[in-house]
């Protein structure tokens, strides 16, 4: 009888199995009315590669606090690191759901996860310096910018076939190579403010749907650092 009550000794295989399981499965906990979650440490969906951005790795956290079944707050930040540009990045949506039946929620998104480029930067430099060679422009990567932005949105299903998301967005796009932009007498940051509207149209309960997006700046500002 005494032998059956003794705790089973854990082997090295058991320990390694637990470690491996924690690496590939998500974790959950709750405290003081809030639920917490953490994505797996090793998740192929959160490891990405592209020619311009290189290798990126991220994890996702989750927090949910419910006042009742019809009103709850969720915070689901994605935090990561890009090994090519050596930069930490995040995408942090903070959502207050006030009408789950109609998918009604107000949301604030703060992020710096975008890295963008635009051909017009190179063209502007060519116009200012007609004698410059293409390789001299490409060598300094003047057309790459980090995009920091904040969005304030409201979403609601107005009709069974129409969902509307409307709000505003403010962008701060900063040059990756600030010194090169200074040398070419170009702005090192671009700021813009724009209304944004997304319509999700579903004529049929089951079948294809149509999404219409609109975002156009009504305010922009160029900044030249000295």
C-alpha cells in the first residue's frame, strides 16, 4: 500500500517532454476576473521571411476582462524582432466590445510593425540631382521608412449583409537612413492624418463577400532634420 502512495519519479524523458510541450503549445491563466494567454514560443505562423524585411519572429499575448456577457475588454499585442533591420516591433489592438450580437466594438491600435518603401523618393532625388547614378541611390536605401501609426476605429454590423468599420489614422513614417536623406536635402519623416472606412458586404449568408476600403490623407507634413 505504501508503494502505491509514493509519487512517481520523473525521468529525463518526462522533463524534456514537458519542455517541448510548453514550446509548441499556448499557455493560459486567469486572475482577478481577467484571462491571460501566451502563444507558443515556437510557432511557424509567427516566423516570417521576406526579401525586404528579412527574418522576423514574434509572439502574441492576450488579456481579456469581462464586466458581463455583453461588455468586455481585450488587449492582444503582438511583439517581435526583425533580425535584418535589428528592430523590435509591436502591433497592439485594444478593443472594447459593447455589442457582441452586432459585432459592435471600439478599438484603438498602436503599432510600428510596418516597413514601407516608395519609388517616388528615388524619383524626387533624380529630379534634384540629374547627374547622380542609380547605384549611388540604391546603395543607401533612401526609399525605406518605418511606419509608426495609431488608429481609432468603431465597428458595427448595421445590417445582416453590411458591416461598417470607420475611424481615423495618424501615421509617422521615419526614414531608415536619416543621414542619407539629410545629404540629399530630403525630408527625414512624413506625417499624415486620414479618415478610414471599410465596408464588408455579404449579399449571401454563404458565399463570396466584398470588402471596400478607403483611406485618404487630409493632412500631411514633411519634416527635415538638421
